[in-house]
């Protein structure tokens, strides 16, 4: 089969590789679309702490079931599906307490196992979800990033009436805006790039440029209290540290952004007790795909409208361009 393979940082090619065969409890999927996210670009830059090379990347995957393993009874060839890419071992402590996204032996499709930048992909049937006919494969490929936003909002206990501050209006930040607003929250979003703020405003967020005047603006628009929930979606240590300042007393901070291994953050120690804030991490998602699919199919989430489609076989050129111009495209999706 044909695949786009990353051989190492800044080295990507399209070539022939062996077509996978599904094991007993797996399905073989003919890939229709696979999104490009910040994590994929981190791999391309050599900054993703979990990736191995060479690798067929891509974990935001939609397609059609092409073949099923002998033990698979729930799927038939021709079924349109999306793939949940985080595979837990099922035995370690995180898996036993329903946190397979934090499995100590975690396998991630497109990171340390073959992903969706190829004609075919094999995946456990337990991690494959049907999609309605109303969703195109490009639209359905947004299921994974929207699920990340759902997980973060669950971790932050975002509810109607909350004032939610989202730091970063990249692809995940935009998904967070829509999910938080769907839950009835007032959403404030910040970014260092005006063009990203324009898109965030179109999705219903109140927007502020992330400059040295940001703290004063946030406290001014929250009656001096700070945001009830602050969600960090930049991967910037500075943003994470600022989140502690901007959250209201008794509020919640959710860390979503992927940061480089070994990087440390510092906080005013007194604030942790003075504010009695809750600080949690949020990684990928757990049991969020069904709700994510429903939100996309119902039109409650319009995030796919920002997608730009490219041929899967132009992936090396697309990645090279995005590496040099990271803000030029709101969301890129590779299609077969």
C-alpha cells in the first residue's frame, strides 16, 4: 500500500509499505481522511516525547471498514467509521481505574504504532466507532480533537454559567470554545495571533490579545474575580504559569497543551492554598467519542468548517509548508 512515512525530524516521504492484515479482534480500515494536529507537527519537528521513527503518523482518522478479523462480529465491510487512537493495556493501575489514556504501556496510533497517513490502517474493533452517513470523512476526522475538548471540559467540570478562559486558539482551542459554549458557559479566549482571535470570535468567544495587558483585561471582564475555569491549550510554560494567576479563587485549571519533556513550571506556592484552586491535566479522551460524533452530526459543533483539505500524497510538502508557516492554515486534513 501507499503511505506517507516520517523517517525522522523534517524527513517525510511517500512510498510503498506492506499492507497490514487485521488480527482476530481488529478491523482493517480504508482511510478516507486523517487530520494534522499540533502533535503531528511536534513529531515532524522531533519534539513529541512519545514518538518513534520511522513512523506512519496520523491519529485523527476516518474511513471505511475494508476487512474484519475472525473474532469481530460488530462491523461489516463498507461501514463508515472513526478510530480512537489511544490503546491501553487494560491491566495497569490507570487502566483499572478507567484512565486507559494514561496507561503506563500506552500505544498511540500514529505515534508509536502505524497511523492513518496511509491507504489502510488496522485498529482494534473496540476502538472503532460508526459514523452517520451525514458526516463526510473530513468532518468525521474532527471526532478526535472534539473528544479532547470534551475530556478537558469534563476534567474542568465546565457547566452552564461558568466563565471559561481558554488560553490558545489553535485547533484544540477552537474545539474547546465550541464544547464549552455548548455546555452553557461564557467563553473568553486569548491568543498572541490576531488572525486566530478572528476565528475564535466567529465561534462565539469573547477575545483578547495575549499581551502584557491581558491580566487586567481578564479581571476587568470578570468583576475582578478571574475566570472560574482556565484551560491551557498552548503548550507554553508561560501560559500555564499565567493560568494560576488568572483563575478565580476556588476555580479550576485544566492543562491540555503538550509540553516538551523535562520542562518545568513554577507557581507562587501560596496561591495554591490561598485560592484553593484545582489543577488537573487532561490527556486525549476517555469514553468521549460517542458524544463527539453526536455533536458533529447534529451541527452543534461547526469546527470542521475551518478545514483545508490536501491530498494524502502531498503530505511531505504540506508538512514542510506548515512547519514554516504554522499559522497560515487553521486546520489541515489529508484526504485519500
